[in-house]
C-alpha cells in the first residue's frame, strides 16, 4: 500500500517520457527544410552568410537564388518568408525560383528570409506545421512557421525592444525580421539576418526590392502595395496596371516614423525602390475558426464569412474564401506590374523575367502544376 | 545565458520529478506530469 503512489508515479513518469518523445519528434521535424527545385535559369545559389559570414552555421542562414541574364539591366530582389506564417509570400518566391529565367538584368530570390521562424509555430494557435500541394512529381509539403524567430535561437526577449533605428517596440518584436532593418552586425540573430539582407542589397547592386507578405482580413493594410516614397510613382503606375487586369490593390505610403520595416529601411538605408505587397490570409487572422491545412490552402472560414456580412473586414470575403492560389496569383500580378512600372520609369535598368506563370493560370489551375 | 536557462529548467524538472514520487494523491500526480512534459521539452530546447 505504501508503494502504491510510487508505482503510480513511475507509470506517469513513463507516460510523460513517451509523450515528450513523440511530441518532441513532431516539433523537431519542423527543423527539416522544405525542398526547392530551382528552374534551369538559375545561375548561382548562395547562402545569406556569404554576404555576412557571422550568420554561417546559425539558424538565421538561408538560401539565396540568383537568376542573372548577363544582359545589361537592373537588379531585383524578391523576398518571401519574412513572416513564415504568411504562406502566399513564401510560395510566390518558391514558385518564381522554380519557373523563371532572367531575360534581362538580374533577379535575386530569398524564399525563407526568416529561416529560424520556419522551425516553430506560434504558441497557443494550434496551427498546422505544414501544408501540402499536389505537383506533377507528387505531393509536396511546405512549412507554416511563426511570425517571429524561434526563441530557441534568440532568447530572452527584452521587456522593451529598441530596434536598430531607435524605435521602441514590444519585447517580442525583437524576433520580428520586419522590425529589425537595417539590422545590426552585433545585434540579435534577427538583426543579423536583416544586416545580411542589407549587405546582399549592396553587394548585388539591387535597385528594386519586393517583400511579399500577407495580413489578416480584418487588418486595414491589405490587398495593398506599401511603398517607400522613392517608389511612389512606380507604385501608382503598378496599381493602375493591376486595376486594368482586375486586381484591386490599394496604395499605402510607408509611414516615415514607423522604423525597421523593409519598405522603410531598404529605401532609406540602401536607397533602392522598396515595396511590400499584402494579400488577405484568413489562417492568421484573429477571427478564424479552427486553424486547419484546408484553411491555409482553400482559405474558407465561416466566421470570416460572417464577419464580412457584418462589415468588419477590409476585403470582400464570400463562401469561396480566399484560397492560396488566388493570393499567390495576386502576388504574381503585383510583381509583374511593379516590374513593368519599373521598366517604364527606368528603361536603361530594365528587368525582364521570362517563363513566369501568369496570374490567371495560377488562379485557374492552382500552384501545383507550376511547381516541380 | 543558455546555461543559466538550462540550469533553471533542470532544477524545476528535478523538483517536479521529486514531488511526483512524494505526492500520494493520484490526481495531483497526474496534474503534475502535464507540466513535466513541457519542462522536458524545454530542457532539450524543443520549441
């Protein structure tokens, strides 16, 4: 009788170890990188640490894909995965890396900008760790990460985060790549990643930078082109082209006092034309129901439908939801229109990307047929 | 900083295991292991 609680304790401890083992294995599986199969137009594959060696062998290092035409033209940077819980940004970057060829100028693509953020998911959200797409070669998986760097890689958060531009933010923002620009060589891991991106911009002679994001349907900056003031004309022309194509985009000027973001610091610190694109993603909104793989891919949610009926959203949201293929199509249309606008304004630095899937095709057929 | 974190988590984990075997009420033992799983994951830096 005396040993009854010892036996119970031993059994419970064994159960704990079993649960710890299996759940630990699940969590650790997120540290396995997604696969990517670049197009034949790829001319060089580098790592972000090639531009800032202090990142080597850290969780912040990530792959950089370069498509160089060798023909005189401008240099473009496309960044996905700044926020790893915004899959349309990452998927657009992957789709471009697997399809394009540079016909003029050079394109540099970073699909997983915050690589550490892809190794975990947001706590207490119950988000799926990955989603799946059918491709001609079979079923492929892609990780859905967290908005911020993994605390295992950057810890602890300060009470108040003072970013490299001196802006005071909540402590968790120390792990938000889109608050860490222009970065800091001796700072937090996230600041080092931002610093490396700035070094890449300088070394590759980037003139136009596009950062691909998503936002919640109840957030006002949505279906938008957020632009640095040096890209205002470019953004306005792109918006007109997009409207002519049937894509509604609003223009949002980058607030000069909101520091540390790509559309602000790429323009201020590097002097490039910087824009950020936003599409609506119900899977990371606050009004969503159960977060499922289907919500990420199909984008249907009855609570968002109800919110739309009540006029609480900043985008139309019907029974068909806002699927990933539409969000990626919007990003592709945005990239194409921005490039066309850039080429019109800077004909001597034109950038031409060949073999880019058309937004209409992606919207009609989905992403799968265009991936390898 | 990481060593300090490990030491704190290890100390708490040992305390939890110690109390697991001292506690005589089964339901309190069961409640305790719910917390212990999280501490074990933290101990191995699994997020």
